[in-house]
C-alpha cells in the first residue's frame, strides 16, 4: 500500500470504530466461538507482498470481531469497568501517530511535562494529601503506570530497599541477603491476586490476613501478625491496604492500619484501583480518612474515569526511594537539557521499562472533554444504576444480597444451596446475553453484578434483571418452595 492507500485505510478505520461504538448494544457481549477458532483462519506465514487495506478490514470484521468479548457493552457486568470514551480513543490515536518513546525529558519534553501536570490535576481533584503531588515542596510526586499490579510491585521494591537500609543500620552484623530473606509483607485475604504476585516477584513473603465476616481487616489481627512475625525473626516492611476489594468492594480502615504501619516503620501502599475514582465525589471523601499515612496511593483512571487501558495513576510520598531502587545510568541516557530550578522527574527511573508511551495525552483529552462535572455525573450514574439493581434483587424473595451495594457493584445469590446460584451462572453464561463473574464470601457462591459501560442506562439494568429472572425460573423449577416465595414485582 502507498501513502494515499494508508490514509484511506485510516479514514475507513475511524468510521468502523464509530459505527462499532454506536452498535455496541446490539452485539452479543460474549463471543460464540470455541478455543482455537482463529488459528486455522490465519495463514501460517507473512504474505510476500502487501495486501489491500480492504482485505485487512474485511478480515478484521470476519475473523477478529467474532472472537471479541465486548467490554464496553452495556451488557458487560463482569470484573470492573475498563474505561473508554471518544476523547481517550482520540488521545490514543495521537499518541500512536507521534510514536515517541519517553525515555527521558529530552526524548520528548511534552511527554514528561504533561504527565506531571495531569497527575497534579487528578490528585487535587481527589483531594489527596499535598505531599503526594508533584506540585508539593517535598519529595513526592505522581506517575502513570501500566496497571495497579505494576504499581503494587514497584512500591514493594521501594519498601524493600528502604527497609534493608534501615535494618542494616540497626543490625550491622546482618548482610543485605540475610535481611532480605527475613522481610515480610501483609495484605488482607480480600486483596487482589496481584498483591500476592508482587510478593513472589519481589522475593518477599506476602501474608494475607484473615478478614471478618464483612470482609474487613481489623486492628487486632494485623497487630498480632506483626508481633508474631517479629518474635519469629522476621522484619515487617510493607502493607497493602485496599479501597474497593475485587470480590465485594470493601475497604480497609486506613487510619487504623496507617498508625500501626507508622509505629513499626512499614510502608503503607493503598490500592484503590477501581473505587479510588469515587473520591472525585464529595459524598465519598470520608474514604480519605487516614490517607495521610500512605507512602503510596494508586488508582486506575482506565477503570472508572473513561480513559482506556493502560493508565494507572500512582503517587509516592518519597519518590527518591523508588528512584534509588530502580535507577540504572548509561551514557546514552544522559539528559543534556538544562532543567535547573525545576522538579521535573526522569520517569524511566519510576518504572520497570525504559521506554514509555505518551499516556498523559489521552488523560488530558478526557479530563478536558468531560470536566469535573461530567466525570462526576458518569460515576453517580453508575452508582444509581447499581442501586436500582440492588432494589430489584431485594424485591424478589428468592434472592438475597450478601453485602450492601458498594459503588457500582452488587453481590447477590439465590437463597439456599450454592448449587442454585452455580447453575444460574452457568445458564447465563451459555446464553451470552449478559456477562457476570462469580465469587465466594463466607462459603457462599455469589454473583457479582457491576455497572461497567459508559453507555449503560436504566433499560440495560432492567434487561439484565429480566435475563437473570428468566433463568432463575428454570433453575428453580424443581424447587417449589423457593418458587412459591417469588415476588412478581420486577419494576
């Protein structure tokens, strides 16, 4: 293809994308394919000569699209939202067109400087402590990472390096390897699986502490674990507290956990991947109680703030600790530009990879396009729709909610034996009209209904509920006592 043909391809692709978004609601949210469906449809080797763009677009439509799970569909109620919007898509397109690799400031000054500004915009919008922001007079600052998983791991590395230096001063008879082997980290048993993986990658034992009946971590359990580990010769160094756990969207008490971390010189990282976005709403500011104890705070704009993946916002109170743990210098990385009297970071030392994409661009486009009010309306709409679904569940006596509706999440089940809810989930997934995932809580098999799509409206919630009710009728058809308890009110 020549340049003009590539341009034609670009225009056609933009139109295809716009049409895809417009027709999202009409598509089955889950694909009807079997594992390996695509392999035989793709040639075994690269073509000898370039192909016409029309063939590429045709094959995309006929081969790729049938195997797509439509995460932006208003019928998608699994996991948590993964954000998308036209401003974010356009920002991503500009980033791809520019094709820069932000290895340091001079590699593309706008890449670094816009990111600094956007992290300050977000931090101020969420009312985060000033010392976490790039605009503070202290050593704190924010950076865009790939994911919350990566942020948890990076902060564990920083905590590990800081703890080794501190313990070495207290115990000069121990070498670094001996200290490292005795470090231990903590989180709750409701924490995301990425927390446990961070411990594996960082070669630190990660202890998942038992939570109470409501999924909360209490002071006594945390203190007992620390004291027992100290007595066993371990050095507690890192704690991951959660705002909005994956299973049931519960949150840890940051003030209680934070004061304990301060007493025992432990790094406190707050993982607020999904629920952190709700901090832009004044009515959820109470979640910030104790956040001043945090050494690092992370949430994903690519979940609930309409920015497409990947865009994970991480703030660190003492960024130099992370830089010291990760910095590797080479002559080709020397930045010759004058930056005196500035606080501009070299972000390559804040992350695992050397290069970085211009992710701040899509964040900038989105924040400016929607503004504070537009983003607040988006999140409030999801919360209101989740509350509607919660009411529908409560009005049907065959069902029960297992915890209060939290943010855009409702956890529910059919009353009685777990097998009823398991069968209900199987039927829903086989029909592919809506998509939900399961979880467990206190031995109960539960379904998680999350309002995810930017396009979601009340009719989508009622559609999902009718789909659930129709399949529940079939599951319980052989259980008259539960059928007789059914409330016919589904309005």
